[in-house]
């Protein structure tokens, strides 16, 4: 039988959705696809986002109910315990801390008391009951970036030890010399955010430089979310990974300040916010000492908990490579319950991220429906404390139960498409690794195309759990909803995304909505299952592409692999 006749027969026998793993001829993924359903997704989301789960906050009854539900689903699906110790759990030691911080700025002979949460929010991640920063000099350090590969140093010529630093959010937006209306693609990836633009990096470099306190000026556009998202998360109990040194090397005070409050105190110090911001876009920017001093007093309420990552395993069928892994992740946690709020106090987190957990449960159901497992093992991890700084994923990456050098890929799901079928799918890190190519090839089978993130300036690649795997070298894939909905207005997808960000993101209103259509989400899950199947059955490890910041780390790890 010639190839054309054979392919025609396959299409006749299995229909247009029949898919064969490219590297394992004869494997038909149709049984897996048939088991993943919109009804299954919705049932999991309804349970996990119900008021009974109280917003799934780590260290609460919501955690207990979440991990019980997820582990029960893994067992009922026939997944093996994902921890080699025979359990479905990995303990993640966390410290919960609630910070009450008083802060003031002395400028122009006056004292400006910062008002929480209208003007600012602040925490101390040092695990001690009390932290004080005595009146300290304030220095504006532009975007707070030290990036040798771009010849960039916002701290040049100044020692900020013991001082309070003030910096801007996101990367420096450097104009393109050829077209000043655009950003230079050769510096900080142009429009796209790099890790240097993430708030986590800014506090890390502040700690490295020995600053006493660090203040980020919030702007909704560059940050990608309104100040209410920051105050809603930071104004309650937060968590960090428990460490033996109690985080003594962290900057004492980490804070955000609103743009209006920043403009006000900068003006009182004789500085213009817009002029400072413009100066900070240049490589020759020099830090600006301000005629002002800041002092802070933080009181911490501390507790220690063992939160849990929940893990289930589909063991590989090939003895030679079953100790190699493809990892699917989704975070089970959300923001819990805020009893100080009037009205609805529960942050149900239906999209963020009950939908992601529902997705990995359905993908696990799909893999278990295959007549034979893939050659390599598939590990599913519902991770904790993503909303607190990717902590569950970070802990697994730093304390992997299976070697990262034998982990071929991480496929992460953080929110799904709830508004129907699309002709495209967004790949947040498109062009960074071979996983993008596998996804694009799989999408062709659905007559769909892969598109890059339309808002790279918001740095979504650095804002979910896959990043913790990526920065340690593991190729990672993170997708988002498509944008083109057949039969809908061309701007329907953008409209729905903007509505969610404005009305529901990190709010109690993130609940199941009338009109949800999960058929498009099922299409997306088929693609993600196929990518995982191809990698698990393939002959070669996926690799980072040239220019990806994680490539060198991966190559070094693979060279040292036993």
C-alpha cells in the first residue's frame, strides 16, 4: 500500500481528529481525545471553585479539601503515586507572614505618612517578629536593572547599602534608533518583558545590592494589572519557602507605591516623575539621590506550615527510558477567603486556576485511556502557592523528586479558554524552544495556527509555574486562549480577555459564568496532550533555541547527566 493510500485509509477509519504520535508510528490518540470532555472539565471546576473550598488558600481548610479532591481523582484515574515514597504528596515547607508596616518619607521639612492600601503596600520577608529601617537616604535607581549582556547597570557609581531605593516597574523601554516610535528589539527584547522587568527580580537585585528597603512605582500599563491586584494580594497573609537563615539576606522592606503617591513625594523632593522616567530609558542613566529620607517599621505575624504539591504518575512503558519524564503542571491554590471584605469574601478562582487543575485531570484521563502508555513517564503536579510567588513549583524545581536533567519538558496550564472554539492558540513563549514547533505541527491537524502572545510587555512567560522549570533549564510550554472565534466579532477574544482582567482577575467574581463554552478548551487540551505524547515517545530531548536565556543552563545539565 503506498503512503497516500495508507493516509487516506487512516483518515477514513479514524476521522479527521485521529492523531498519531509522530515518533511512535501506529499510536492513535483518538481514545485519549474521546475521554477528555467539556463536561469533565466543568465538573472539576465547579467543585474546586465552590464556596466549600473557600478560595483554596494554602494552610487553610481550602488546601485540605483541594489536595484531598485532587489526590482522589488521581487514584480513581489509576495514576500511581507521584512521589517515590509511595504517596501522592510532596511537602512544601512554607512560612506564612502577615506584615503590618508603617512607613513615612521626610521631604522638604515635612513628613509624608504612607497610607495603606490607598498609597502603598509593603511586607517584610525576613522571618522575624519585627523589622525597623531607621531614616535612610532615598535613591531613584531607574528600572533597577543590572544586565551585563545589554551593557546596562542602573546602579552604576553608587553604593545603596542601607538605603531605600525607588524603581520603575517593567524593563527599560529603549527606543529603536531606526524608528523611535518603536522599542529596540536588540535591548530587553523590545516590546516583550524579560525577567529583568519582573517585580521578583527587582527585589532580588535590591537584596543583592544590600538596600535596606525597595519601593516599586506601580503603573497599570507596564505592570499589566491594576494596583488593586497588588494590594489585594500583598495586603493579606503571604508565604515564602521556609529557609534555615530566615531570609536574613532579603531586603528588609519590599513595597509598591501608587503612581500618584510617587509623583507627589518626588515633586516634594524637587524631581519630576516623567523626566526621571525618560532619563531611565538610557544606558548612561545615573542613579539619582533624592533630598528625602524614608523610615519603616514592620511587625510580622508568623506561622509555619507544610503545604502540599499533589503528584500523580503515568509510568512509561519502555524500561530503557521510563525513568525520564514529561511534567504537566497547574497550580491548585488561589487567594482564599478575606473576612475583612464586605459582601462576597471568597476568591473562588474558577479560571485562575481551578480550570488548570481540571485540565491536567482531564489530560491524565486521556493518557490513561491509551491502550499502551508512552515510552517515557508522564508526571502530573498540582502545585501549591503559585499566587504567593510560584512557591510550589519553585520548591519542586529546587528539590525535584526526579532529576531535572531527565525531565524532557514542562507543560503548564494556568487558565483556559471558556468562550468556545478558536482558529488559533497563543504560545506565550513562542520561538523559545522545540516545544513550540511540536505545538505548531499538532495545531495543523485541527486546522489551527499558533500565534505569539499579543501582550509580551506584560511578561506572562515569567508569571506562572513553568518559569521555575525554565530558569533551571527545562524546556517549558505555556499556552493561552486563542483570539479568533469563528462567527464572533474580530475583537471578541480581546474583549473577553480585557473584561476578565478588569472585572474578575484576582477578585471574588472569578466564578463560573453563564454562557461558558468549553469546547475550545477541549481542543486546546488535545494539542497539549499530543505535545506531551510526542515528547514522551520521541528519540530526542526538546531543546531551547539559540538566544533563549535558559539554553546554557540546559546544555550544562545535559552534559553532566549520568
